[in-house]
């Protein structure tokens, strides 16, 4: 939703260290729960892109609050990006919804800086 990840490979290489079988299972469960949809790439039919459904993007306010809460309660100190998100909740949510509607593949976070219109 925020980082612009779309393909299995992008999720796998995101640095989370998740095993391929676990990732495949989680994507399958999100798809069966109608949180995401899998779309076959028109130029390379072997490639699948995952996209939030309307139901999935509806989770944005909840996920934003979880990110803010988690960042404030971890022991690693304050996180500037999360504080920016907390201070600009409505703007962040509008931007998430705009990017979803327009199928904008660009992540909100670019090179460690938050880019908000």
C-alpha cells in the first residue's frame, strides 16, 4: 500500500526475510479474503501483479494507525517518516486512495523521504 510492491519477487526481495512458502500462503489468503487481487501482466503472462481491492484499500486508516502506534512503542527511538505520517494522516490517506484509483505504481516513500502532493 505504501511501498509500491506489486510482484511476488518484489515482496520476496523487500528485506523482510519471509520464506517463499509463507509469502505464497499469505498472498493466497489475502486473495481469498478479497483484500488483494492477482492480475496477469499483459506483456508477460508469466508475471502476476498483486493489487489491493476496494476492501483492501479500506484498511488504510487501520494500517496507518498500527504503523504510528508501533513506531511510537518500539525501543529504536522516534522515526521521522512515521511522525510525518501521524501529523498528516488525512493527506496520507487521500494520497493512498488517489494512487489506488489511478493505479499509480509509485511508492509514497522515495529514498527515505515522504513525498506528498
